[in-house]
C-alpha cells in the first residue's frame, strides 16, 4: 500500500498534531497528495507497509522512537520533514 505522505504521531490531539495537521490538510487539498495519518507505535513496520515518498513527524528529538523512525526513513530514501512544537 503506497502513499505520498505518511504522518506518524503519538496522539490524535494536542500540540504535536496541531502543528502537523494544517500542513497535511494543505498538501491534500492544494496538491492532491495521498496522506496517511497513523500512530507512531510500530512506526518502522508502517514505513515498510506504506512506503511513503515523504514522512512528516513532529519533535524528532522528543523520544527515541521518533529518532529511530527518522533514521530508518533516511536509510530507505524517504524524505523526512520534522516540525517542532
């Protein structure tokens, strides 16, 4: 299952999602990108499952999970955009 953009976050509301969601909505509506929003849990598996062209994530420095997922995305050649809240 491929998608253009994968967004992995810890929760569906709060400060992190508030910085990511406007960007995702803009990319969907303006450029018609396919966006998958999912939980950060098992993020490595989700990178392999969705094979996105881009990963958008908030606060990579916040948790080791986030950092490891970004490292894997880099190894897979997936463009990564990190937003900091």
